[in-house]
C-alpha cells in the first residue's frame, strides 16, 4: 500500500512537471511565430509583446527547477524515473534559450524599423522559423508520448535549417560586397538567421533528451551539422593576388 502511494505520488509530481513543460513549450512556439511576424510585417507592437511574454517563460523555467528539486528530495526516483526528472531540467533550459532567441529577433526587428527586406531574406527567414516551430511541436509531442522514433526524426530535420541558413548567409554577403549601404540591415538579418539556426540546435537538444529518457543514453551517432557560416571565406578579386578573411 505504501509503495503504491509512493508510485502514485511520483506520477502526480511528474505529470505536474510535464504540464509546466507543455505550457512553456506552447509559449515558446508562439514566440517563434510572433517574432518573425513582427519582423516581416514591421509590427512593432507585436514585437513589444514578444519581449513582454519572455518573462513568463523565465518564470516557468524557475517553476520547473523548483518542482524537480522537490521531486528528487521527496520521491528519490530511480532508473527511467530518475532520467525523466533529470532530463526535464535540460528540456526546460533549451526551451528558455529558444525563447531568448525569439526575444532577440523581436529586438532586432525594432532596430530595423521599416527597412525593406533584402533579397529573399523574408522568405528564407519565414521558412526557417516555420521548420523550427514544427520541429519544436513534434519534439514536445514526442516528449509527452515518450516517442523515441519521432524524437530521432526531429534531430535529423535540423539539417534543413542549417542548409537554409547557409544559403541566406551567402546571399547577404553578396549584397554587402556589392552595396555598402546594405551592410547594416544585412548584418541584422544575418544575426536573426543565426538566432533561428540556434533555435534548431536547441530543439535537437530536446530531442536528444527524449531519446535519453527512453533509451538511457543520448544518440551515439554524431548529429548531422551543416552550418558552415563560421568557416565562410570572403575571397579577394584576384587583382593583387588572392586574399581572404573570416567573417
């Protein structure tokens, strides 16, 4: 009887923690959508709301931390139960970071003001954010359902975000080299693209934690990573010999 009570108490605690994660994840999903919408539509009021809502995400992370500590002290879980409690700290941390990146995008959209988009930036940024938002939704569903297959698939889909980031990076570099007046907006757009790319990385981090909860270990294969922007070179025009510099 006592053992049954302990098990039920732990299950109740874990459900409460998972409900916090689901609420947190839902808010983060909305933040991603709203931040990009504010950028593309030059909706400064929406951008301000994104900044304001970030406080709630931070509060939820603190609530998760407190609930996890309480559960560890009172229930002393073992095996998969312990993994589920420990992993949730990293899941919450990843969600909080994604929320921070959305907040950063909202801040830059305010700085850009009503400046027109450059090249295909609106289309690519919208596409990148949509993929990340869908990845996040799927990985949160996988977390609740303990679905390792879906979690592993989400982990691999980040490659698409990296490829889109690489393409936009090269395009914006070309604009900056051809027209110095485009440097300021292009630099802001590059940072926004990088923020979305990092959102994808943190979403795959959640997928790896779901894998860990179920299998007892993180995936042993190296995650495909195709973001090469940190290695990109600006080639000289060859007039005085070739030259290059890293961005």
